[in-house]
């Protein structure tokens, strides 16, 4: 599942997760989450 999140994290210090992704993950407005950012190669 590939989706663009915006604005760029380094610009604003926060991201907006698109509604369809939030629903899939069971997230609600105001939830706090911890993100781990990593590169996934096509070999994985």
C-alpha cells in the first residue's frame, strides 16, 4: 500500500495520514502514534 503523506515531516513537524489509511489502521482524530521511518527495498 503506497500513499503520500503531507506536509513533509521536516517542514511542519507533523504529518497528515490520509483518511483511507487511518481507517485501515483503526486510527481516530487525536490519536498519538510513534512512527519508525525506514527504507524498504524491492528485495524485501
